[in-house]
């Protein structure tokens, strides 16, 4: 799941208390732009799509999905859901979110 904020810049940093809390509550990893695996994680099948989400929650459980959606809703963030990343319309990823 890619949490995205359309047409605004998100100023999340790794030390942000909200992100630290979200990371602690997820079973799967939470990936931020400063993380070493960020570029690999954000990349989708269609190389013409080059989006840069602010937060990527790699949900491992249903609870991870619920937690991630609640986080996005509480911060008025748009959400893109990525399955295999093969969508030609680029709906599996978003910029600045």
C-alpha cells in the first residue's frame, strides 16, 4: 500500500513520532524515501512510471492494511493500493505521498 498526498509535499522524517508509532504497529516494513531500499520498493513494472511516494507500507496482514488506512485517513492522505505493480495506468503508485 502506498500512502500518498497528491499535489502537496509531505515532510515526514524517520524520527517523526507518528511514523515511529506506525512502524511499530505494522507487521510488514514501512519504507521512507531515506531508506536504502526505497527505490527498489517504489519501482513498478512499467518503467515509464516514476512516482515518489512519501510513505510505503508493505502490509503483511489485514491489521497492517487497517492500520495504514487509519494513518492515511487521519492525515488526509490519498492511498494507492499496489498488488503486483503491473498496472499500465500507474494507479499502483503516487507521487509525494
